[in-house]
């Protein structure tokens, strides 16, 4: 009898542990793919909760939330989409800035285009026939596409290269074009260029911030988010998570003395 009671107690404890470990549904910009995989691994190890990440362009994710998608946290690459959801009374407040997104000019292996912080090399390369295809995210859906267009226009390069543009549905797709050798250059998030799988396939340079406004990456809790989601939200704002964001070029401070060009290898 005692043995049976002990077994029932153990089973009951196991049930409690299992139900306490919730699944958190997070909508996140594709440029966060690699950094969030590392951060969620740390969080899951500490809490036993599971984080389910859904990646897409910030614009597409905002539309899904408006249409009723059951996300608990929205991690946008731009403040604009968080403000849109707040205006529709779908969020708990205005959320928090968790990182700053910066732009790089990425040159894949084998391309004769030279990196330049002011994007002037795109004009000379285009005229020389070295720049036939330039990748970037679609500015209609993706914040990184929007600032890429802003940088090209302010550098007075847009009219020269607009016919050469290859638009990805997201920043990650634009990076994928570089890896498949289908483009001669790309304007990408710094956070993606710092991923070895991308960075080791070419070289890059930070685009001058006089040409565009770096993105304020903002996240927000969606209304009716659970307790586990709130814990993950706080974890994202912790020093541990911040140090990981820093390594991926998403720190809140300026790049400082960090090398702007990362050569192959």
C-alpha cells in the first residue's frame, strides 16, 4: 500500500513538472534567427520552458498577429510594426528596445565589387559591369529593406542600381542569395553577416550611419501572454541576453572600435 502511494506521489510530481514547463510562442524577424537560437537555448536550460520561434519579415508577422495568430511575444526589427499593433490595442504597452540593427555591404566570394562604407563602389562597379545583381530585403515588408533603400537613395546610388536589384522576402532570403552565388553584392543586417556560415563566404563593411537610420529593434508582449512568456521577455532584457546580442552586432551602443570589415576565414 505504501509503495503504491509513493508511486502515485511520484507520478503526481512528474505531472506537475510537465505542466509547469510551458511552450512560449514568439514571432521574430528573420534577421534574429541565429542570435535567438542561442538565447532561447540558454533560457530553456534555465527554466525548462520551451520557446517556439516563428521567423518571417516583421511586416508579415504584424499582419498575422492582426489576423489573430496566437503569438505571445512579437520581436520586430523595427519600432513601426510594434506601434501599429499597439494602436490596434493588441499589445501590453509599447514594449522595449532590445537591440540596434545596422547595415553592411556584403560582397560574396568571387565578386569583383569592392566594399565601401559610403556605397560609392556600387556606382563604379555597376558602370564597369561588375555589379549585375544587388540583393536586399523587400522594403515593402522588411525593415532592413527599407533602410537599405534609404541608404542607396542618400548615397545617390539608387537610380544607378535599381534595375539590378534582387529583392528577398526577408533579410535572410537576401543573405541566401549571396550563399548561392546568384548576386554580386548585398545589403544585409550586420547580425547576419557576423554568422560564420554567411561571413566566411565573403567580406563586408558597415554602411555609414550618415546614410540611414539604424533600426531600433523593439519587442512587445501580445495581450493575454502567459506567465512563461513574461519570463522570456524579461530574460531578453537581461545582461546575459544583452551580451549575446552584442556578439551578433545588435548591441545598443555604437560599434566603436570593432572592425568594420571581416575578411574570409
